[in-house]
C-alpha cells in the first residue's frame, strides 16, 4: 500500500511561468502625499492593479484588515467594502477577497477554530482568511487551534518579529494544513525594516528544516505605506521573477522554495480557502488558469457543495447544475470539457 498523502498537498507543479499570485494586496485608503495633496483610494487601486497586470500576475487577493474578534458592526457590514466582481472584470485578472485579522490576545483565537457557527458564516464571505499574530502566546494558540483560517502571517511590517518561532508550533500548524506568509512590501518601502524580514525568514527556515511534510511558505507584497502614511501604490510590488531572485540571494531560500512561494504554495492556499467556504474538507480542488485564461475554476470532487456563495455563480454554471458538473467558475465562461482535466492530482513529492 502507498503512503498516506497529506490532506492539503495536492499537486503538480505549476505548468506555466505566467501562473503567479500575490495573495495580499492591501485595499487602499486615502493616502496623504508629502506635498499635502491627497490620492483617492480609487486612484491608488488603479495604479496597483495596472501594475500587477503589467507584471503578469494571474491572480491577486485584495485584503482588508480587522482587529481581534469582529464586533456587531463588522459582522453586519461583512465584506461590502470591496466589490471584487466589478474590479476583476474591469482589469481582466482574477481577484479574490481576503480578510486579515490582527490577533493581540490569545483568547481571540478561539473564535477562529472552525466550530463557531457565527464565525463560519462570517468568514465564508472571504476567499482567504489569515491571522496576523502579535505575540508568542497568540501564535502558539493559532498554530494549534485556528482551523477556520487559511494562513498565519509572520509580520515584520512594524519591526522585529515580536517572538521567536518554535518548531512545535510550526509542526502543529503544518499538520492542520495552515500556510505561513511573509510580506515583502514593508522591507522594500522602508530599508530599515529589511533586516527584520531577513531575520524572521531565517528563523523560520532553521526551525522548519527537519519538519515533514515541509511547511508551506508564501510570499506576498502586503502593506505599502511609508512612515509618513503615504501609500506608494504599485511601486511596492515586484515581479515574481525579481522576488524569486531576492528570495534566493537575500532571504536564502532554496530554488524550489523560492519558486513555490508565489506560485504553487499560493495556489494551495486558494484551495484551502474554498475548502473552508464549502465546508467539505478534503474534497475541493482548485485550478487557476494562466495566460489568457486568467479566471479561477473551482472544482468540487465527489459531493455537492453545501452552499455556493453568489460570487462563484456564472452564466454557464449555476447552483442547480453543480451536482452534475462539479464546477464553479469565476469570470471565465469557457470551461474544459473533461472534469478529470480540472482536478489537481496528488504527486509523489507529497507522500509522507
């Protein structure tokens, strides 16, 4: 008998160099310029999205941030801040919606354990959910208990990572399918913070070197603001090729890890997100097309989706047809004719 495959490690390596992702593009707010004039969020967003399109990204996630457990106002408002569908159609790239939750109290982690009905309903509005932890106790709690989110962020945007990474925590989170994310944007816009990113990544690599299966590292742009509050927009975003070179030379990632950080591992994060939304653990697979077919096709393998969010409906794939087609489409009407072509197979690399 073959060895048991890890649950969230389906996969063939990305087939195209154009298949690349930035899973944390901050949704902009009004930015004060050094001249005293203002850029509107719409102007900044236009600049950012033109940049990511020019750089060849196939999929990005626009993110908004909350602090701790959502209050009644946030629960009521939900994700109305970002109209992903309209933005995606305007710029011709696949755009997901992400929620970053800053955790400063370890007690708040329990809300995101995947068993709270209110939490499940709220988080299902977002394609990706991450916890940005601020201390060691919150990180340990998130690694062992945050089943209702997709990624844990090791954030150096404010300075040195405020805790040391512990092997036991990384093992626990990896066994639960959680991914680990670093943001390179703050290190680019503020040179004084570069050493903090390098130190955090080095700590992560040392601690996780002997862990199997390997923890999945994701690299995203993240915050773009200078110390004076100015959002520099697209200037904080680099091409995947540039970041792979920086990852090898500066962050000392191996070739495979550097290539996967903004390609394959990011795709696994998207798959986990849809798995969480649909509530059918282990049965959802994702394929994001590259090149001209930049839309995201989500495939559910084996069962009918519990509840299909409206944002995943399209003209040629409705809720009623899912039982037979097993396909949900974002922004692309031309589906492959064979369902088997859509499912990402497991690879021998992911056998434990």
